[in-house]
């Protein structure tokens, strides 16, 4: 089962270059020349009706004349000819193409029409197209240089995917002297068809790729991008640099790629949630390429710094603190080893200063001692070539030898040029990351720590809606529908609080008063002291008209406050509709913290939840953290920790600590609200008052809009939440209660035990190969799924107070189509109880609801039980023409 259909871009056996030319400076000549010069291991054909021979190779006018199978077409002809060439390719079974040509949507309206025609031709002929206006693609291990840029990259383990051909060229040029190799280099260009998500799907399971670098200008399809990114980041490090973080850059990126750019803050939140590492500068991407290309990982953030100069050590230590790294506290054994090997006046601390005259012996002792220390997660070694220091090359050799003996990251910085050039060369050959300054080296180490931290966010999979005090989703939806039926897009205070209450968010009761007498009656009913607030659907913030009065304690004050509030609002905002005031009981100010929770709709990534300091000065304080829903407790606590107001939640100045559990519950409820109510496009709960006993929403504003009719329930989100509506409880014929539900990451241990418990024959029937258990990569891939494009339904029964998995059925959608591939397996000990049939019916129902039309699978001919099940479910069964031992089963859903 695979998620990618762009394989022929990377592993073609035969390539045809349309527009291959003898004109030395032409695009077609460059593409064909690079293909030949790269040493491509397959067949290369030139296609151009103007020539009979190109660059010493035969040239054909079209594919019909060639009459040979072609996997990949490289198109370097004028833009207006491209749709016709794709039609030609479709007739001869070509399944992938790279369009190097420019002159499409990046030019003008006519170019946009041409690009649309190109995409239509590609889809009509079932061809995946990279480009247009792209540098191309490289696959060094196959000798494939399908690009018009520089010479073929060195073979390596790092993949580079970029929306800019210029950035690809720069990265390739930079990598040369550092001996950094690439498993693949992909220039997306306009990404009219093949986009980040498609390439990431391939690279995630590519055995030649160890880490992935992305240069991103804009995102066209956030769900597809996040799906591919999260799938890849689960299995290997992904590093992203984002251009267009400021308005000028955003406009340039939009004109360059035609993709939406979105908020830079939201993009950063998305990267954290995806498990990827974001860097801010291109040179930082170079640093990340080195450190992740070395294949070492940090398991914590404690580092040791070894230096022969105090200044560089201090610079590195300062930068480590700034980047969230911790200077490791060296253990007693490490200190004893250092005391024995170093002069008496060494630093006696971390950074470990081995003194300016240190030679290779001191470096060897210091590095080996720090690497062996269990308190140290990574080591940074610095050398300054001062006059009386030892041989920098000899010191480099002992560090390289030590690096080979450990799995911990070991980074180096031999400062200078001529005197350390040989050491730099040795580090490059040995694959030991080396950097030109201490700060850059520390940054590189911090990327490893950030990767480790973001991986914890990646595996978070919020479960179903809260089962205790479940929210009234339908009631909240009816309130929103009634508001929109009146032609309004902004909910009043009472309506907004009703929505919050429906999702069990504690709020202060608000009573609408349309006269001073009504305000007085409301205050008497609620009890003094009270708060009065102006009520108008046209005022974004009540503070704009000084529209709040606090701590009102008597009848006369209530009457005066009503008149003052309404008159002042009418004077300052005469166009606003004033509907009276709301009266609320005053929340006690004892030990109170003012907080804020907000929801906004990003044009790229959809709903985003913000949390931070509240009150009237929140916009000035700029203290907030962002998170992409769905949230769970771990993600929520991470968001809270990112804010400055988090420091005020502990005990201080005789104030008891705030009830953070109550705050976390509210953020969880807001997340559920955003998931289940796609009509909400904006919300501000401010202030949210918290103390040691409770957290309560004092004021709220909600904006809504119509959901596009074709949008699915969770189509507004870039991360698909847990599909709780698919949970089923089914009684089996023997009386056993079977629960069918989507798989979760926390089911990994149960899934592994389930596979281990299968008989050897059942394992072979399921995986078509002999296995003992799921590899770590397979286990991640099977349990941490993207519910938008795949589904895994497990069947569990209760046993000894816990769940026991007895079966699993899953499908994966084939990219770009309406077809999915399925697989199913049931535990041997529960056969013939109808579990397989029930799982398959639920799986087919889910696929049908997703709009999939065809379900396909492969079953071994010897697996007669499975074939009988497929027949009973109405699948068509045929023998595979290429392999008689396999039956192809298909059902139109």
C-alpha cells in the first residue's frame, strides 16, 4: 500500500526530452546535455521534429516514431505546445512529466489559461506533472539529472525540495566543497499539479532519503501540505525555511509562485505541530543540512562545550541559552577524568576550557569524557588557532575518531581559514558537521533539540469530544443558524455566551436590559456588585466607547451607568445600533489573572487558536501563543508555556497559584468548538478571569459565516481531528460486544501485540512476506495516520478490564483520484465470528462517505478465506496477469 504516484519522476527507466536541441544556449539543449552528462542509467531519447540527430544521439519527431516505452517526459518547448505534448504522452503510456518551460501563470492572464489547459491535459491523460517553470529534478543514485541547472549533485542522504530554482542552485553550489550529498533535488516551480504533499509522500518512504529540506514561499493546499509533511516528519527529520514572512516578501512570493502565503506566526505554529524544524534564514538551512545529514539525533537539550579559548566558549554558551539549550552539569566521573587530563587552571566547569596551548591529547581526553557522561546529550568542540596551540589537524583527527564511537551528536567549529583548512576537509570527508562560528554551530545543535521537541507535538492525537459533560453541539449550531438567518454575522454577548455554555465553558450570566429600570431589576436578581456593558452588534470592542462599568453597588449608580453608557456610545459611534446594556454579576478580583483566548481564520491553514494575556492592553502586550486545532492537554500546556503570562500563574505576592487545570479544560473546549462548528471564523474571549478556584469567561465575541456547501465537516481544518463519529458498538452473534473505532497513536503497543499474535500464515497472507513484528517505521506509519486520506478501523473487545485488538481494516486513497486500496486482517482465535465482514462494511461505508468510488486490493490466491469474504461482499475477483499467485479484488462503492 503506497501513498505516492510520482515514482516515475525519481526512478524512470526511459526518459524523452521534448525540445532537445543543437542550439547550445537553448533550454532543450541544456536539459538533454545534463541528462547525458549525469550518467543516467536508463535510456535517453531526443524528441524534436527539426532534427534527425541531437548531440550525437538519434532524434525522433514524436513518440509514435520512437515506438519505445517512455516513463518520464522532460518538456522544454514553448508554453503553448505543452498541452498537446501531454496528450501525445498520454497516448503512449507516459505517467510523469517535468515542464521546464516558462510562460504560464507567472506571466499574465493568457499564461494562466495555458496553465489551466496544461493541468486539464495532465489529468485527462493521468500524467503527474512537475512544474511548469521549474529547474527540474535530480536523483544522483540513478544518475538522473533532469534539470537545466548545475551539474548532477553528489549522491547522499539529504533530499531538497524547493519552490525556487535559484535556491536549489545555491544549495547545490554550497554543498560541493562540503562534500554533502543529496538523495534527491526537486524544484517545484509553479506546482500546478505536483506539489509539496506529493513529493513528501514519496520521500517519507524513500530508503535513500535520511532527512528532508524544504524551501517554502507559499502553500496552495494546506491540508495536503500538512498531510505530507506530518507523514514524512514521523519517519525522518524535515527542516523548513519559509520566505515571505513580512508583507513585502509575501507579495514577492505570491507573484513568484501564485500560492497563498498566510501569516508567518501561523506557519510557525503549523511547523511545530507537524514535527518539522523551521529555520529563518537560508544559511541556517545550510547548517541544518549538515547536522541532520550526519544522521545523529538529540534525546534532550543538555550540551557540553569544549574550547581552547574563553571568548568563543562564552559566545557559544550565550547562544545556547538564547536557543533554549542547557549547559550540561558534568558528572563526578567526568570531572575526575578532566582533572586528571587537563592543567590545574582549566575552567572546572562547562564550557570545558582546555586552555589555549591544548594539543590533540587534551582534546581527545575532554571529548571522550564528555561523550561518556550520561548528563550530556550532545557535544560542541571549538578550536581557535592561537600561536601556541597544538596542530589543528591532529586535534581534528582525534575528534573524528571519538565521533565514530558514539551516537550522540558531535559538532565542531575550527575557527579561521588557512591554518584549519585541512581540518575542515577531514571533517567533511568523515561526515562530522563543522561550522565557521560558534553561534552557527550552536544554532545547528538547537535544530536537533527542536526536532526532538516537535516530535512530541507531532504524535499528539486529540481523542474524541469530552465524554464527561458532553457539549451540546446541535444546540450551538441552531443558535448560529438563527443568527445567520437574520442576516447577521456577529453574535451578541448573550448569544456568544450561550455558545460557550453549550460547550461547557464557564461564563458569567448576562441579562439584557433595554432601560434603566430593566438594568436595576437584573442587578437585584443577580446580586450586587454587578458589571454593566454596552450591548451593540456593531462594536468590535466595548472599550472603544468606554462601554464597561465595574463594581456597581446600588440602584442610583445602576440608573446613572445605563444612561451614561448608552449616551456615550451613541455620541462616539452614532452609526452603531445600541440595543441596551448587559448586566452581569461581578467576578471577585481576588488573586485574579486576566487572560484571553481567541480564534482566527488563517487564509492558508484555517482556524487558529490563540492564548495569552488579556484585558484592554492585550494588543500592546503582544503576549500570545498560537496553536492549530485539534488540541489536547500536552499541546495546550506547551502553548501556555510559550507565553509570558504563564509566569504569573504561579504563586507570587501572597497570591495562590492559578487553577491551570481549569484553564486547560477551557482551551480544550474551545478547540472542540472550532472543530465541530466550521461556521465560526473569529472569536475573542476577553477577559478570561482565572484564580486558584476557577477560570471563567467574562466577555465573548463570536463572528460566523456560511460554510461552503461542498465542504466536509472538517474541511475547514488543516489537521483532521479524531473522527469520533465513526465509533461503533456492535454485538456479535455469540453475544460479544465489539467496538469498531479509528486507530490512535496510543494504540501502537496494542497494534504490535496484535501482529505478534497472528499465526505465521496469517502474517504472510496480510503482508505477502514473512515478518515477525512491525518495524518501528511500520508501527508509526500504521498508527499515526492522517484521517483525511486514509483510515484504519480496529476491532477491540474487552478483556480483563482493558481493550484487546482482534482485527484491523484500513484503506489508503490513491493520489489524484477516487480510488482507494484496502487491507484487512483478523486475529486467528476469533475467526468465523463475523468480525472481518463487519470491519469491511464499516470501512466501505467510510470510504463511500469520503466520496471514494472504487475500492481495490490484492489477495493471495492461497488465501481462500479472504477470497470467500470478498465474494460475499460483492467484490469482483480477477487473476493478476503479471502474477498468477495474486488475485485482484475490486468493488464499485
